[in-house]
C-alpha cells in the first residue's frame, strides 16, 4: 500500500513504539503510586510532558494530557462557557466566534455547548486577500460580548494555514479567550504558542506518528478554567483519571521528533507529486489552494468531472490510500462543507481528493502513487 492519508492518521514510528513498549510490559505502574514501579511511570510521564511542552514553546506546567484532539476542543469550548457562567458574565448578547472551516470537534462542540448555555455561535466565512486569509470578517464578528474565539492553525482538508496571531490579537483586544486547534500543525509548521498569543492549543499524537487515543491541551499559565474531568488529582487536578502512561510516553517522543522534522523535504515530495499529476493529466486536474499558505504535506486535487468517492475506491484498488472530505451519514454522501467554505463549487468539491504525505513518504512512493492515480482514473 502507498499511504497518502496522513492527515487522517499516521504510522507509529519504531522509536515511538520502542519507547512505549516497556510501559505496556514490565513498567506498568500507576504514576500516582508511591512505590518504585509507580515512580518510574511518574518520571516517564513528566519527561514526556517536558518534551511536548518544548515542541510548542510552552512550559511543562501548561500541558494537560487528555484522550484526543476532540476532547481538547470540546473542553476548550465548554470550559470557556462554564467559566463565563460561573463569573456571572453570560448575557443575551454573549457569543463565541469560530471559523467556517473548523473541524467537527470544534464545530459540533460549539453548536452543542452554545445551545446548552444559550450563547450565539458566530461562524466566520473565509475571505482571501492577496493570497492569504483576510482577518477583516473576524474583526466584524468579534465584539465586547465575545467570550471565546476558536481558530485552527492548519486546516485538515485544505492544508490552509490561518493567521492565528492576528486573529488572537483581535480577540485579546476585547478580552476574549482564544482556543487554537493545533491538531494538524505540529510537524508541518513551526509552533510557538507564545508567539501565536493563544490561551489554549490542542495536539493529538496520532497525527504526528504517535499512538492513537492520546492528546494534550496547552492552557496558558494563570488561566483559571474548570477541570476537564472531575475525580482524582491527576494532571494537577485538571483532568482526573489514571494516566495513559504508554500513550503519553509515545506522544513525548513523537512530539520531539515532529518539532525537529525538516518539512522542506516533505514539501519537495509534494511538489513533485503535483508536478507529476500536471504532466500526466494536464487540464483534467486542478490543484486546489496552491496559491494560499498551506502545510507542506498536503495536496488537494480536483479531478474534473469525476466522482471523488468512486475515484477513491479505484485508487484503493491500485493500492493507494487517500481521502475525500465528504462524510457518509445515513448512507448518503454529503459534500465537504470545508471545501465549500474554502470557495469551491459543489461539483469541484465532489471531485476533490486529499493526498496527505508525511516525513516517512519516499520518492519511490510518489512515483508509484502517480501511476496508481493514472490507472484509477482510466
Ligand atoms: C483539525 C483537527 N482537529 C481535531 C481533530 C480530532 O482529533 P482526534 O482524532 O485526536 O480526536 C482532527 C482529526 O482529524 C483534526 O484534523
């Protein structure tokens, strides 16, 4: 198989696997236990916390491990609203602001918690100005009653890199909190939470060659938020529950390597892939978003007049794994709302395939992927 679906998930690397293994076998202690086995686990968890913190320019004490990017996103939104309610700040004009291209982990959570707390969710459309996202619609949407602004750093379907620092500054000018979904960013773009100016930032290990079921939330020092889960005193009381030691250890190693990865090599392979498609398929294809700031690993390609889902199945038969943005719900396939929000027409979105490479991708795989695409299209 040729795996070009790394925005869905990535392979665990041998270094990550080797680091995790002892904590599944002989070093199985509970990090909260006082004895030696517990202590070994505690030391490993804290070492991993340091590694994750360093990868995003944070302090160890600002990192809370959790189960996933989805959990982090749900928490960020719920916590901002709970905090506002507890402080007596909710009023008829209270609102939260999100981008039109947020992942469902943010979009659905905003819709749910917004309804629960009677807070309006303002969805900001994507406008592009001189080859970049225009912050103007954010300036229009954010006001004195904005409690939270949620803006992702890198989009999962298009690869678009958003001007988070600029939008965060707008939010800060009215005293709103800022959550940044960073799940697709680490290992693809440099991440420094301080420079971004965000209050919360999420990570998910399985997107950067770590294991599944482990994520982390950066919460800026001094930020007073309710606990993610209530119970024991794990994670400094911020998220109760016995730590997933093997997952945390794997995430630490994966984060360290992702932050150090040379993305120039990935971008060069992606460009070779896109050039190969243009040479072989000419105007039958169009590379979406190539003139926008995008992550180095992604190629969103329109196959004109084709049905993306059918093409995906044909590619799978040729041994190539990729993806479309459409979601299959109750047997019917919908068009990706993200691609539509990015400005594609329905037919263009329907014929779009997302190819996502990783630092493990090789030149030979790029060549074989090109053959597979051409064969599938035939
Ligand atoms: C941008 C973005 N946010 C959040 C998530 C959810 O992360 P997880 O799979 O860890 O729940 C994903 C996963 O695809 C994502 O791409």
